C-alpha cells in the first residue's frame, strides 16, 4: 500500500481526548504530526486534514468517489434516503429540489420571524434572572425552523411539535448512538423502544400536517414548505409526503443545534468584551429608524463578529467521508475503504491565516478576505451546508436583537469548548444574568 501521512501508532488516548476536549486534540495532532495525518480507528485508517488545500481536495472530490462515513450512527438521527445520508446522483437530484427555499435571495422573508421569536424568548426572562443562553438559543432555533421551514403558524401546534422533538432528542441517548447492540426493543421497554416511540410520534405529527397541506395546496401560503411540496424533479414528478417528511426531520436536526451553538457563542464573545459590544451597538444605532431586521444582513461589523464566532469554535468542526475510490490529498494517494476528514477548527486556528488564532478579533474579517477553504464553517463543495444562508441570517438577526434590547452579564467569564454530539459547544452553556431590558 502507498504510504499514508504519518500519525500516532495507537490513538486510544487521543480518541478519548477528541471525544472530550476536541480543541485540545486538534492542537495535539498539529503539534505532533503536522496538518495532515493518519489516525488508526476501529473502522480502519482515517486521514485528517487541517489544510485549506487538503480541504479543497477532499470536499471537491468526484462525488462518486466517496460514501457516508459511519452511516449506521447517522441513521439514528437522520431518516434513510434524506439528503444527509445519500451520495452521488440521488444526492444531487434531491439537493436541487431542496435548495431553492434556502437561497440567499429568499432570506429577507425569514428575518421577521427570527427577530420575533428571539424577542419573545428573551423577553420571558426576568431582570436579575440568570439563564443558560445555550438553552434559550436552542428554543429560539427550534421554533424558527418549525415556523419558517415546517410552515407552522399556530402557537399550540408549534408547541406540540417542539415537545415531540425535544422528547426525541432526549430519547436519542449517546449510548444508543454509539452502541448498536443496545438497539433492541426488549418487548416495548427500555431506551430503544422509547426512542422508536418518540420517532413515531414526530413522524405522525408531520404526516398529519403534510396531508392537511396537500389537500389544499393552492390556498397554502407561499412559504418554504410550499416550495418543497410543489418543486419538480427533471422528470416532472415531485416529492411524496414521505420524502418531504424525511427531509424536514433532517433540516430540523441538522439546523437547530449548530445555529443555537453559534448564537450562544456569539453572545458569549460579544458580552465578554465591552469594546465589541459598544461597536456593535454603535453600528446598529446607525441604521435608519424604520429599518427592519433584514437590514442586519449588510452590517459589516456584525458580519465580522458572526464570522469570527464561527471561526474560533466552528459548531460543526469535522466533516467525514468514506472513500469508495482512491483520491489524492496533499500528494498522498488515499485508498478506497479509508476514512477521510476535514477538521475546520485546525484550518481556522492556523497562525499563517489567523495570527493569534485563540484571540477573538472580528477585525480580521474586515482586514482581509479568506478563500472558501480557509474559512470553512459550513463546509464546501456539493455537500456544503444547505442551510448556510438561513443560519448566517439567523445568527445575525438574533445576536443583533439581543444586543439592541438586553443588557446581559456573563455569569462564567471563562467558557471552554467541549464535545456536544457531533459538534463543539460551550461547556457551561454560557450562563448570563439579565441586568436590564432596554426596550419599553
Ligand atoms: C451555524 C449553523 C450551522 C453550521 C455551522 C452548519 C454546518 C454544516 C456543515 C459543516 C455541513 C457539511 C457537512 C459535510 O460536508 O459533511 C452541513 C451540512 C448540512 N447542513 Fe448545516 N450548519 C448550520 C446550520 C444549518 C441549518 C440552519 C440547516 C437547515 C435549516 C442546515 C442543514 C444542513 C443540511 C441538510 C446539511 C447536509 C447537506 C448535504 O449533505 O448535502 N444546517 N452543515
């Protein structure tokens, strides 16, 4: 076999560290083996790259050259046949249908809901109260997706969906995710049976909703769901309700947690620095009095704060593929069967691109432009995050809404990044005390 990039001969300690202290593990990998290395895993060799050129080579490789990495675990959270679990031509076909509602040009339509939901959820906090911002932001992003993507308008319906989804999240325990032998029903009792029941409950709610919509599609609002239900493949057919349902679950799962993490980190970095808070408020105060939340999209300093938030601890820091055919990465020929991964935090912490990488400094995004492989929080290529424009807008609108309307004090001035599912989030949940509301 052709040589692979060097790496640790036994990676037990590092695998454990990767699971608990991922940011420390990335730094260790770089210090000891450089930016592209091989780690031995139970699944075979995994080649990791933290170089922009390596990321380009992996993420723009011929889509027929790879398949999904560890699909059996992902099947616990995504539905079989939905975009995150398919590859090649079926993936291209399905993405083409799902993409239009997520294009940047349609984002204006969603800004109002994002602001209202943020105001409502933050408005429920009493002055003097200390809250975990990450919990509040999860509530915000869940509700925004349910309203904007699922097309739910009725408050009690939103609440029913939210409850069903939260129950499913609770039932999807890390043990079930990582140990396939636990996935047995044992006569309707135990964690897997609970998980199956929670899944069925959410699916039933969605099915009910889609059937009602389909029965009166012409009169339905011109929203994301409508676009999904009426778009056509090249052969003139559209998605069945079952397919729409699978994609909705995927969008909710893929979208809510990462965006909530980004918002929590954004609040943390902003309120940690009086200077950043002052600059943001100054920029927001310069908007015309009648400017709506869609105006936030073009504010340079707000944009830089959001980019820096996504740079320093990217909420989804690792992208994996399983090779079906050999590909070239940084001069190495990686064999079929190997795993390959792009670690964006390794790229985002390169001194040559981001001097003093552990310092939060939004100005770096105003001083220079980064290529799509140097700044890569949403991935790149044909699997680039489908909800990137939606997430960016939500991060901007929610952060601006909070900054404009609420004086917060950090209860834990030093947060640290830890593994949270497939992402990396703040260990203590960014606890903040509401000093005062700035609105009437
Ligand atoms: C700050 C928030 C978000 C971050 C950091 C993020 C990050 C990512 C990344 C890095 C990928 C690429 C994975 C890969 O190449 O293996 C991805 C894929 C995806 N994201 Fe996001 N995401 C965010 C929000 C959202 C939202 C709001 C939605 C939908 C409403 C969404 C839907 C998806 C979907 C469906 C995929 C799979 C795309 C495919 O496989 O073709 N994401 N996301």
